[in-house]
C-alpha cells in the first residue's frame, strides 16, 4: 500500500483561556505575565484547607462560546477532580468537568480551499467544559533543570473537544482560524497563541481507505502556531503510515512537536479517562 491508500482521522482538543480579570476559583489576577510566582494565593497554589469559589463571569463566557458553536447548554453541570501528578500542578489534581460539562453536541460549518477547490464541511463538537489552567514549566537546558511558575495556575480555561471529523491539515487550520476569530469577536478570549491563551492538541490516527476501523491514535502537543499544526499533521500521518507499512504498530502515546527539528518525539504513554480517576469535586456545588 502507498501513502494515498491511508486516510488520517483527526480530532482536536482546544484550550482557550478566558478574558476574566481574576482566576476561576480565587481572586488572583488572571493577567498574562508578571514576576514569577507573584500572582498566587493559597487557593490556586493548592494549600490544604482552602476552598474554591466559582467565577461567575467565567461561566457566562463558557456558555457564550457554547452558543456560538451550536451547542446545547446543560442546565445542570458538575465539576470534577482530574487526578494526575505533574510539577506544574501543585494540588496534584485539576478541577475540570467530565460527565456533565456546560456545553454539549455542537456543530460548526467551515468553508475552506484545498488544492484550488472550494469545500464545505460540518465539524461536530463533542463538548465544551470549564476548567482551571495548570502552571508553566520553564526548562533551563543549560543547567539541566526545570523551574515552575505558578502564576497561570487557576486561570479559567474552556476546553473545546471535537469529534474525529477532520481528514486533512487544511480542514483543521480552517476550523481553527474560524474558532479564533469567533472567540475574539465574542470577547471571551484574546486567543494569543504566543502567550498560550489558545492551545491545540491534535489526536491523529490513520486507517486504510475503505475501512471503518479506527487506528491507534497519538496526541501531538507543543503546537504553537497554525503553521506548526499543519506541519505536525503531515509528519505524524506519514510516520504512522511508514510504521504500519514496515510491519510495525502504532503506540498510543503523547508526542511533543519540535519546531526546530520539524519532527515529534515521545513524551509519555497516552492516558485514558479512567487513568485520571475522575470524581465529583467535593468543594464545589453543582452548577445550575
């Protein structure tokens, strides 16, 4: 089989920071930047005995985005704890939403051009949920250490999860361009990728043409521009196809995109939902 005998299957997880003045569960400033570790308090830095309080504006912005993406708004939603251990997450869990998010079942129509041909497609939105951002790791390669800046901990995020409806990089970029313009127009996010307020993770697998069986997917991270997203999709699709053609198998994993090397490399094995041990957040009441 050749490369043309395979079809990429792509889904996206887009994180967009909301333009609120304060963080989602405390009154610390949500503004970008600042001296490292100066925009933190006992709540967002995960000190024992502290209690989160929901930011009403963050909820309103998330619902506004849901309407714009054609979603249904759940009248009753619940916050959950997503448990994982990583240096930029001081609580060792993230307050997020899993079974009952704010927004579900949206549809976004996109128009784009591919190989000189104008095309139209509808992209299904699985969900939009509200959660807190993690901190930021600063890698000092010269000294071989990584440092933590917790200013970003607790900044409100919406995560927009699509169904695996994309087949080409052109479709993905067309959708992301539409989404960026829409969120900026709504005033819910500035979508500055260089500041991390719009981040996209690409879940990609390949399958033989004519087959309905999904292949093993990988997740691509560290995609800081639309150009990088397009190049990473081309690279990862070809990498998986070459692996299968050589008689190997694709491993479910998270891969980091290296802009300088124009290639990706493994970061860690890819988790499934059960690995995060979700359970309802006991310190926040359900949202009605």
